[in-house]
């Protein structure tokens, strides 16, 4: 079994995250090819609030992905579906292009969501809103146990609302 290490991002991670966000396979979907300085500010802003938690993911002692966990009730996504107060959301970007297409996304998603559901007892579901055209991402969420709950028209994209609910075994 693959084991990932997830840690909170800090401003000194900004150069790596900024680089990942400029990779074609990430930039197309994230639209956050920002400067290192802007990423450092964004990480600081997120870490100071209650809305989201930026994280860096390591596998085999190599940092390879960026994850944002967020509380839907504090996010604009809350305007687009009937959220529960304890819903969490997740965004994933595998920045290391050599690790894309190897099934790591679905494994990472499964492990991250399992951890959220284990550590947040009031949370009964985790959601995501990948672009409907991002077929690899939608497939990864489905393979990680998320169900397609329909389309959402967001200002910048048509998204698929993907929902992973707590199973009976996890309750």
C-alpha cells in the first residue's frame, strides 16, 4: 500500500508550488500560475484563516503534490449546492508530471478523505468540483469512492459535483 505524508504548506514551499502550478497538466485546470511571492502570500492567508488548509504531499521522500482542504461553509462553493455545515472540500494538484497517470491521484484522494472522515467526526461527506472536461480528475475521484452528483455552473467552469460520503464502516 502506498503511504503519503501530508503536511501543512508554509511560505517557503511557494517556489515549488509556483513551479507545479505552471506545469501544463496543472495550469490548464487550476489557472493559478502565480509568482512565488503571490503563492507565499496565499499560503500565509490560507494558514491564518478557518477556510482552508494548504498542504504539500510527499511520497517516497519526494514532494510531488499540492492539496487544499477547505470548509465548504466558508467557500464560494456553498452557493452552488445544498451543503451541510460540516462538509469539507478537497482540491488536488499532482505537480510532478512524472507521477501523473499512475493511479496516485485516486490513492491520494482515498487516503486524504479517509483521514478527514476519521479526524472530523461531524463531517459526513467530502466534496470536490473538478472541471467537467478534466476527465482524468473526474475518473480519479470516482475511483477514490466519490459519486457524481451532477453538474454545477461555476463562473469559470462547468464542474462535476463529486461527493464521497461516510460509509457505515466509517461511522
